[in-house]
């Protein structure tokens, strides 16, 4: 999936290289950690795995200098953890997220701008749950509202650096959950 998305972004960007208002970007930063929750005697027991730096690709189009649309893909890495209730059960998870959002930008000064995004996101995790005797494949999707705010600094006419705080609801499957929110630092190239 990640290779296909990269190919699509490359083809679209090369075909529309002279399109005014089109931009591409990459970002990374710490995300909320993977979270496993289990209900034990009416009490929730939670454990967290280590956080990997997510890899985010995005493409967008500014209809005007203030309003646009953006879509993106975030890959969160691969995680492995034992269940808190049963150490013999191992969970391997590979989460990712797609989003599509309307964007709004407010410019102040020549180089600085604030932006916000509102739209929808689809979070997904694929994985396996296994113990010594059996293994089960898990694939689950969850749709949610996506919202983001950030600030950007224009490094040059075409390049800008941006800091962004994103929020999308946690994807849940039975006792498992994955947070799809975080802070990212990125680069954006405008055509």
C-alpha cells in the first residue's frame, strides 16, 4: 500500500508540476503510542508500547490563498507486544492512516502563516495475535473526524517548514486500540 501511494503521488506530481496551487510534503514526529486495553473485573488495564516516528506524505491544492484541500497517508511503523493479562499472547500491529481535509490558511507577515484542517480520516491496523498453539490475523478499519492546526514558515518561494498538531479518533478492535493523533514537523514544496 505504501509503495502504491508513493507511485501515485509521484505520477500526479510529475504530471501537474506546473499546476499553480499544487503542493507536496513530507512530515514526521512522535505520535501517541500504541495502546492495549483489557477489561479485567470491571477495571481497564492499559499498557503502552514504544512510539516510532510516523512517516507522513501529503498532497494538496490551494483553490485560493486561504482555502484548499489536502490528502495524506501516515505509516506508524510496526509494533510487537505481549498482552498485560496473558504474557503468552503476542500482538504484532502495523497501523496506518489516510485522510482528506479542507484547509484554511491565515497569513501574517511575509513568511509566517497559521493553518487549520478539518475532514475525515480512515485509520487501519493489520496484525497478528498469536500464542504457542495458534495465530489469528487481524485487519480493522475505523473512520473518524480529522482535525489539525499548525504554523508554517516560508523558507523560500517554493519551500516551507511546518509544525502541526493532528487529531483523529483512536482505532479500536475488541481490546486493542491505536491512537492516530500527534505532532509533526514537515517540509512542503509548492509548485
